[in-house]
C-alpha cells in the first residue's frame, strides 16, 4: 500500500507537504521513468502496469511512427526528392516530421489507455475499507481483462494495417525507403529526447512550493502538476 511515483506526483497539495520529501533530481527522475517511453517500457518496475504489455506497446509505438511517416509521402514529396536528386532535404521534410510526430503521439496515447492498468489499480487502492473487497477485486479483474483483450485486438489490427501499407509502399517506392527511414528515426527520436528537457520544468515549480511549509504556495504546485501531465 506504499505510494509509488505516480501516486506521489498526483498527491493533493496538503498531502504532498506531508509525504513528498524528494529532491529536485528524485522528482525529475520519477517523471522520466513515467514519461520517457524507452525508460518507462524497459527500466521502470515501480508501477502497476504489465511489463510484457509495456514492451509490446513500445514496438507498436515505433510501428505507428513508421507508418504515419509513410502516409505523408505524396506526389509533391516524391517530386521534391527527384529535384534534389535523391538527397535528404531536412528543411523540406521538417513539417512532415512534426505533423507525423503529433499524430503518432495522439494515436499512441489512445492505445495506452487500453494497454496500461495503473489507473484502474490506483483507483482500487483509494478505497481502503474491507467491505465488498472480493466483489471489488472481481470487478477490477474483469475490467482489466476487457481492456487487455481490446488492446491486443486493436494492436493487432494496427500492426496488420501498418504491415500491409508499408509493404506496398516500400515495394512501389524503393528509392524512397531511405527518406522514410530517416524521417521515422528523426520523429521517433524526438519523442525519446524531448521528455529530458520538458520535464525539468515541473520541478522548478513543485520543489519551491513544498520547501517552505509556512508559506502557502499552492499555485506553484498546481502549475507543476499541469506541466507534468503533458
């Protein structure tokens, strides 16, 4: 019943004053473990999510990035590659990389709603009474089974679609594969790198809000919680 990182990060202000004794670095690392997809999938064991499903979700995540980038290759893109004699034009490809990253991120957030079980288990933990415990456990198990079944159905459909589309694309546009792979690696790489920068910000507000108990700095705490949701 001890708090894990997710629970501590989401505590109400008064509870955080009482229980959150972490330093800036400890809080920052907790966000990286929760938000950076590579660390979250392979190196974070302090949560209530299935390790196998997290790893599976990571590879589906990459596949979605790969396929969405391919969807953005149109006649104008092909003509530009022809004009550049096959060289990679980063400036021209940058908007495509940004758009595909945003769309892929949204799709993966929706898929994670089915893949991750921590939210359901944390809601279960909030009720500490023993009344109807067996019934609540049964309900929790049923909800998780339904979520996981839907996740694997949706994940399989996504993988089949991506496999079919990418196979056709790479068979027809063989000389464009280099550009597609490079776009995919850049957009996916951005999703791996940006958490290390953006999650420095919540600690700048959270740690000062909790450092002085005599001064009420709840507004700073709320700002930090808002940023950590991103």
